[in-house]
C-alpha cells in the first residue's frame, strides 16, 4: 500500500470525525454537559474542516485525473474562501471570547466561576457559568447570559464563600447566587 493511500484514509477518518462532531456537538452543549464539547460548538467551522479534509483525501486517493483536478480546485477555492471567511467569522461570531474572570472556588473543590465577553458584530454578549471538575471531564453549568444588545455588563464577579457567587453589574447592582457542590446554580439570574 503506497503512502498516498494511507494519508488519504487518515484524512477521510478525520473528515468523518469532524463531520460527526459538527452534527453532534450542538446537541451535547447543554447545562451540566462537558465543557470541552461546549468549546467545540462551532458547527460551521467543523463542517468546513470536514469538507476540506474530504477534498484532500479525494486528491490523494483518486487515480482519475478529473477527480484529482476537481479536488485540487476545491482545495484551492477553500483556501481562498478560508482566508476571507476566517476574519469575517471572527468578527460576526467571535469564536474566542475574552475571559474577563476565571475565579476558582475558595474551598479548592475544582469549581471555577467564569465570565466571558464575546464582542461579535453587535453589542457584547456576556456569558457567566460555573465549570466543575478537572479536564477533560469538566462540566459546564450556565448561570446567566446577557442577550445581544443588552446595555449592561459585569463589573465584578467572585465567590463570597464556597456556596455563593456574587455578580456586580455595571450599574453596581449586586446579585448573590447559590451554587451546589457540583457547580449547578440554585438561583437563576435573569436580567
């Protein structure tokens, strides 16, 4: 078996994995779900990656000149579109939000209060959640999310004790919320 076929099979396996992840990850990004899957919840990027890997596998594995030519053109087109689309996607969706706060629980239990601010195209979107456990089994429990266009933000976030977190809005409103030992919020915060 020549090396081209081995690499093509590897690319095909990666394409199937990326496609399956693009289809499945949105269903597993839920309260109490794995934080790793929540971070991978970018189905558009995963589907594009699967298409590029599939075209690369076709380019390497096919003996037909027409298939190789089509796969090569698809890869060249994907490269051009990728150069243009990656900055546009980053502006519109902000796949890598800024972590404003990442505060460990005072009792050393492996829980972390995390506040992220995603800029995106419009107004900032604030996401507040508690991650509990160690990587890769970290569970994510959402506490609150500011809808896009909401004129508030988070001024300060922290733990008051091992079972309570405090969030302070930009208008200096305090929100004290109870958190279970496994990281689930007992109180819902609605702004």
